[in-house]
C-alpha cells in the first residue's frame, strides 16, 4: 500500500499511525481545529470510508466529498477512522501544547491525548481530578477505577495519537493531562511547567553555554516522580 501523507502539527515532529482495515480509535491533536478536507486531503480521504466522533459523524462519498454532521477536526477529541485497507498515515509538524484544556461532562467523553510520552493512567491524570474518573476505554483495552487511585484492566497507560472514551462522575472544566519534562533549573531544557521530572534534562559540555550551536550531553537518570 502507498503511505498516506498529511501535513500538520501533532504530538511529535513525525508521527505515523499504523491503521488496520476497519475502525481505528485515534486522536488528531492539532493546536487549532481543522476542516475535514484540510485535515484529510483527497489523497488520504480515498482510503477513509468514514469518521465518527462523539455525537458527530462524516461519510466519504469519494473524490474528497464528505457528508454528515462532522465538519471539522477538534484537537481535544478522539475519532473512529473507518479505513478501507491496511495502511500507514504519517503526520509531520511541531509539538502541540501538552497543557491543552478539555471541557468534560459527566458520562462518556471521547477525547484525545495530546502528549508524545506514554504515561501510566495514575501519572497522566492530575490527582485533583482522578477520583472523578470511573473508567477509560480505548481500542481493544479498558480500565476501571475500583477504589481511590486504584485501577484494574488491560489499559495501563495513555498513548500519544490514541483516542479514549473516559467515563466521569461529574463535569470537569479546564481539564488537562499531566506531562513530564526537565525540572533541573541548571539544565538547558528546564521546564518550569512540567508536572514531574521525566529524566530528559540536557546539560552543556564544560565551557559551552546553552544554545543552538552548543553540543549537549544528555543526562539520563531514574526519577521517583
């Protein structure tokens, strides 16, 4: 099969989706919403039979013509992509803001995961919101919170580029996912907004200041988060 190419901004400068024939639950977290045709141009659309989101859907009639209630791609939403044949879909661009806000309602929400790092469920969900989560479903996997901060099931982590049904006991305004970064103030890539240290700190070689022309050494270490 030919490789499908998209231009855009996702969680990583180059992200490839391995799509199988049938329904694939994915997210497409651009920093701004995109029209269906803008997000999936004709060369891609020809392999898409339809797209289903939360309460919306679109069907492809061929030749880049779409019909249905789905008119644009929301970066905070998850989507089922119905693919007519196995293929790969590659998206290139700059990282999206991992602190993207979500407006979540009680009950089932179909959302994206705007982070390039795969994170354990309890680490990805901020503590102040976790008790409001009843369960999480993705394609072929699921998890339930059976006690405070105790999860069981086949879904153990959130993965970038995947879509998720999250079942909530209450509305959550301005929800965000935790994300990791470097919390060492002496590092070149110090990130004061990171929620935990993920061991990604980079330090300059002796006699060299931080900068685009500087040769870095990467310090990898275990963090207890």
